[in-house]
C-alpha cells in the first residue's frame, strides 16, 4: 500500500458513511496534480495557496455585485435606446415601411427583448408601417435577435430576409414580437444600409 490518504466522507442513509481515499501511487499523482493546480491558481489569483479560498470568495462576491450593477444600468438604458429608435422611425418620413436596426455587442437576450417591448409601447397607435431589428451579441458569435413591428406579416418577412443574410435564425413569434437567436452578426451592417434606404422586406 505504501501510503493511504483519506479524502473525505459522505453521509448516506441509515447512518452509514461513504469513505473516499487514495492509496499508493494515486496519492503521489493526487499530490502532483494539487501542486500544479495550486501554482496555477496562485498566478490567477495573485495569492498563495493558503488564501486562495478567500480570494475566490471575494471574486465571486465582486462578480455578483458587478452583474447587479450591469443589470441596473441596462434597465436605465432600455428606455433611452427605445426612444432613440422611435425617433429614427419617425424621422424617416413618409415611406412604405419605416425600419431601423440596433446592435449592441455587449448586450444579452433580456436586454434586446426589453428594448423591443419598450419600442412597441412607444409605437403603439402609429398609423404607419414600421419595423425594428434589435441584436445583442458579438459579430462573430451572434446572439439574441428581436424583431418587432406594426404587423406580424412584415415581421415574418423580415426574419426570412435575416435568415438569408445571417444564416439560420431560430426563434418564433409571440405577442407581436419575434424572439430568437442568430449564429453571426457579421453581415448585419448590410441590413442597416437596407433599412436606411427603404425597407427590410
């Protein structure tokens, strides 16, 4: 056996306990793996092994605080972006279909969806046809895609155009809004040009 290292226990039913242990060469392999892991963590966390757990706990706490702050900022940004998109639609003049595109590389699905919903509220009661495409995610990897407009037919038509331009767009229409995902936004700029010139569908 050479050496035996107890690794811990788990309580199971009936008052019994499951014992975990390493024996012989496995103890050496475990020790070597632990040293490599400690060295890597020391470089990532800038602290010795003795304080790595505390450093990870601080990092997790800071990450949660940052996400909370980001969510709050995005919540404040949504109505501003929606109002700007509405202004773009209104400023385009008398054309057959008014359209606009917004792409935020640092956004996510809820952010895009919130902008679409807020814009729909601002455009409620509009007498003209309109359409807006909201994308969130990196150009190369794609992400969330929201298409909202004055009628479902134009929304579906726009999604078909988006599929030809961006590749497969997976999603569906619900309550007058198409929500889904695209694998890439590399060609999305071409849609911006199309939107500004006349229409999307």
